[in-house]
């Protein structure tokens, strides 16, 4: 699980047990937990005074804090990290969750519809925000490209990728191109690059043309001008689908107007979320970022639980859940894990049916 190394020192069994009870109670109620509640819920034959002493030790070590001088304690990010790493028992999804997870994702609209279904599934099951990155186009083989001139300096590009997938893109060029000029461009691209990966086409074509720019004739200049627009890096391939962000308004610790504004701005801007998801893309298994571990102040008080999803033997993207640090990790983790497997299997099945 993704985290910065934390030295938990020698935390005794009694302190660990009380910390576990405190975290579980706080996750459930969202309120500071006092010594009387811990005395009743811990099952240990300890006096309230002894429990207060243990809590003071845990506070000194940075695992809990008191939000008010007369209140009980709440877990810190360090306390949640120790709980997740050492005290948490991940449970299998209950029958109701398992039945919902077994519902087939929407395959009718292709990969993007599957991603949209997965994000809504995550959000619906956890009552948090579900996020899924769009599949990386690591297997997008260019089969054929055609161009049609539109009004002004716009051109409609029609790409056939991976045999059957048709992509339509409208590109803006620096000047007007005639139908004959565009036919020359498409003929050149189809002869030179049919069957090659789109990402490698972009790199090879533009790099080679950059080197040969001085000796380029008019026809090749047209190829370069159109190809630069067509094969410009598609930022949408790095994008994600987010569902259920309004669920976060139900948690008191995130319902502050300014906090919500910052979170929703981050979701709209996407850069910070994508950076975290990119870290998960390079790691195996479930990854968990708790509060300040994300490195972004806007996510203080939040946790992100993620897993990569795979198809064709390749990692294609990341999905996960964003919520408060007091989320029910024991339930969220298996839902994220199973949804990642479900999405990967659906993508495999979809492409298998088309082959």
C-alpha cells in the first residue's frame, strides 16, 4: 500500500487495541472518542484513568489528537496509517455488495462506457467519490486515416484504430487545405504508418519531419502541417471519469464551504488527482494515500484508495475511491479491488468478442 515510511516504534498490544477501537468508533460516528466509550467498547479490564494515560501516550506519539481541550481524541493521519497497515482486517464484500459487483458493466458504448459504469459502481457502493482513468492507448494500432475539408480552416479526420474502432476528430489548421491536398496527406500516412501504434506514429512522424524540415517539398509540408494537428498529444487519454463527488458533502469534516470549494476545484483542474493516480499506475495492488501523504494540501482530511486495472496483459489505467480519512477501509478496499478486476475482465471480454 502506498505510503511514506513511518516509524511506529514499540507500540504495546494494549495501546494498539485501544487505538483500533478508537479508530473504528471514530469511523462509525465521526465524533471524538472519550475514555468512557473506550472503557466500555474495548473489552479490557482497565480503569478510565489507565485508558486516559494510554491515550496521552498515543497523543504524545502522534497517533491521536484532541480537537478540543475537553473532548475525546480522534485519529491523526499517522494513526490511520498504523491502523491500515497493522490493525485492519479487510472483510470480503457482503452479499448485497457482491451481487451489485456481479452486475455486468455497460459494454454497449465501448471502453468509455465501461469506465463510466465502473466509476458509478464505485460511488454507488461506497457512497464516496469514484474515479476511473480512461484506458491508456498502448495498443491503438492505426489502420487507416481519411480527411474531409470543412468550412474555414477546419478538417475532419477519420481514423480507424484497432480494426474496428472509428475516431472522428475535427482539427484546426493554419490555412485552408483542398480535398486533393488532404488526399495526398492521407495516402502518405496510410502507406507509411498503417498497422503501427498511434503513439509511435506521433513520435516518428513529427521527429523525422523536424529533422528534414529544410528539404521538405510542398507536398510533405502539407503532411507535416496536418499531422502536427492530428497527432498532437491527446490529453483526454490521460483523463478520468469522476462520479459521486457530491457524496462528500454528507461528511461533516468535508462539508465546510471553503473545503468543498477547494476539493471541487481540484476535481475540475484534475492535475493533482491525475498525479496521484499516475503514482498508482506504476505500483502493484491496492494503494492508499491518507491525508497529507498525498503531498497536496487540498487533500488534507481525505484518503484515496486505488488499484490499477489490466487488460491484454497490460496496465491500462487506475480506479479508486476518494473520501474522508475516516472512511470504512475494511469495506472500501475489497470493493476497489474487485471493481478493478471486473473492469479488466470486461475490457478483455469486449476485445475478445471483436477479434
